[in-house]
């Protein structure tokens, strides 16, 4: 697999498939209408290998960044063998030429449908449509959505995974939606309207209701010794597993489950219970499960009879709080923080959870920051150096600063589900839906380049494609297939842009010929194509310049490693 993940090998594989499919679309439909093909080439430039068929010269050329199909008689002045006269491209009916030109992009759309259909027949891993954390005061919170709710449908559209949730809500900002939920085995419906927020990757706005698929685990940190949980022996780093209370065992592996349980205890005359806890050690690799835990222990809890549950005073009463912001391990360059420190403030602003901290870091643009932490039940202010990370945003490359810390109670996500269809017609319907959804998103982005809503800095060229191809091969075949389908849709849409030389430009000429009811003058076609060549060359230069800006450092490292 390492051999195929080399950028040159990966990009040749990916572009090879896309170009063959695209050009074969032109070729087959042209042949269907009996238009003779002079050259069928994969790649541009000098021929590496080729052979002559009955009418067509098939070749593989040196520059693997595209390909072309050359029909006999593309212009009336071109010489054509005597045996082929009367069948030239320019003599074919407009509908035949239109279908032949449109067949290339259509083949790429069809490839995406087939790839997605094949993937879902094998099985695609997806996050489930299960509600995790909820932003306080958000549309979801106001509507009554709860932790653990499973979304089954949105406005009668079936929801199969979290991807469907993102799409159906994101595409409907400020529209009234009906959500069909499953809560503890009971079906219910709620109505809400997503708020409109600026899309970071596409022009326009997207809908957001304030839900996350990530869940805060019930890992605790000690904030004071005098509390009925800390006095019973709960320590920093303990994770709750379950509670034995009122004759039943209740799972409390997540923070929201813990809050719900404590509220029930507060409202009940039965105040005593037993907690099953385990010392928790986060995994060094967040993508992998945590190490096997040490044996669990049972802790008996006696709750004061006059205690009343209040989220704002819970930590003070129990002596423990969520370990979402408790330091487990810091990277070597980060000085000033210690294991067990709980972050209370960032640059003087209070942070209650991981979402608060993430929101503040998103807009922070300085390399240093002051943190207020709780250490041994004392508040301290420490200065830390943040980690600079270069990211690619819609407006171009940007530097963001992150806290290089692994937290004890980092957010988790539920086990992924496998979406699979054995029925080929359902699989094709899935492939069509996926292709249609991505076509809309990519089309909006391409349109934004021409309206100015998307900066030219977002354009990617051959180096970006090589990087995507290489990384997708390294991740696995599903990632490569997804990249193949995604770039295939990109290729189809870009070719339909009405720029001379591209398929869209040729379709524009055919439209002009149909409107005028006479062929477009050869001189006009030639000038049109010259302008198109300059435009395409300019876009190629801009995209390559963007690629060099994004990947220059990694390219230098790759070259230096060869010596």
C-alpha cells in the first residue's frame, strides 16, 4: 500500500481513471452517432505508446494531467480521408454533437454514482444520528432535544446517519423543520428553525441548531475536598460507569447521564447509592480506544437529605466537576501547566467546557495566552505558548493557534454504524443522492469563484490533487474511492463552465449555432478557442501557485528526504 500512496503513483491512478472515463464518454457517444474519431489520447504532449485502429489512433501521452478525443472534421477546413467524408464532426446534427460533448461530464457524474453505490453495497462506516452535547440556549435546547435522542427523520426525509442530519439541517437555515426522534424507546416529534450562520467553506449561510455528535465522558476532577462525592473517595481521573440506586442499575458513562441521575436523586427521598468507578487513562491516539482500564471499584455515596440539585452549584456540593478541561498531558513546548490542572479562564474569559474553549481559540490570533487554572484547589494564572498550525480556509492559508494539551475528559463519539444496501437499486439511489448533494455544494463553490464570494486562493491544482490522492490511499480504499468520486464531480462541473476549450465552451458554441441557425464562422471559433486557452492557462497558473503556497514546506521535506 505504501508504494501506491506515493503522490506520483496515487495521482496517476486517480487521474487515469477519471480521464479514461471522461474521454470514453465522448468517444462512445461520438461513435454512437457514427462520428469518426481521429485521436483518443490519455494524457497530453508527446506519445509514449500508441497504435492505429481502423479509424482511430489510440495513444498514451507523456503529461498525465488530462486527455482528449479528436474527431475528424472538427472544423470544415480540416482535411479528412476520402472514405470518411460526409461523416465529419461538423456535418453531424447539432443534437448529436451536443450529446457527444456533454457525454464526457455526464460520464464523470455517472462514475461518481457507481462508486458511491459500490461503496454502500460493501458498507460505509458512518457516525450514527445520535445527539451528544447540546449548546445551551441553542434552537435544539429551546425545542427540548435531549442527550441520547436519536434522529429518525427530518421533514419526512429518512435520516440514516449523522451525515444526513448535517445535510438536511445545513441546507435549511431559518426554515421550520419537524424532527422525528426516538427517546428511550418512545417516538416523538419536535419543531424548530435552524439559525443561519456563515459557511466557512462555501458561499452563503448554513443552518445550525446547536447539537454535536460528540459526548463528554463522565470523567471527574476534584475541585474541593468538602463535597459528598470527593469525601467518599472520588478522585481526579475517575470515570463513572454506573450507579446502583433504588433497586436498579443506571448507566452513567457520560456527563449528561450523570447530570440526569443526580437530578433524579435530588427529587427522590432515596438519597443513598453506590457508584461503580474506574481510574481512566486517555489513549495517546484519539482515533484509537483507550487502554484497558484497571479493575473497577464501588464507592458508597450518602447524599445530604436537604440537598437540592442545581447545575450552577453542583460542583460545590459534590466536590467534583467534569474533567473536560482538566490537563492529562501537555506537549513538551507547553510550560506552566501541570497534570491535573483544570482550566477556568482563557485570557480572562470564563470557559465551562470544550466548546467554550474551542470557540475562543477560533478567533484568537496571538502566539501566547494567559490561562487561569485550578491547581490543588487554588486559582493560579499561568502564561502559555500556543501551538501555531497552518490551515487552509476559504479565504486562503491561515495560521490558527491551539492549546497543545490532551485533556482527561476529552469528548468521545459513539460507535459508528455501517450503512449497507444489498439491493443494487437502493444502492444506486444512494449513489445518486450522494452525487446530487456534492454536485450542489461543489457547484456553489465554483459559482462563488466567479461572483467573488469565494477567493481564488481556494483553487487547487495538480499538487493538491496529488496530495489528496496520496493521503486517501494511505487511509484506505474507501477514502480513495470517496476522493475519486469527489474529484470526478469536480472535473464534470469544471468542464461544464462555459470557457472556450472546455466542454462548456463547446456547448456554448453549439447553442449559438442553434440560435443563429447557421454554423459559427471558423475565425470566430479559432479566436474563441485562443481566449479559452489563455483563460485555462491562467487558472492553471493560479491553482499551481496556490498549491506551492500550501505545500511548499512539505515538498521541501519530501525532496530533502531523498538525499
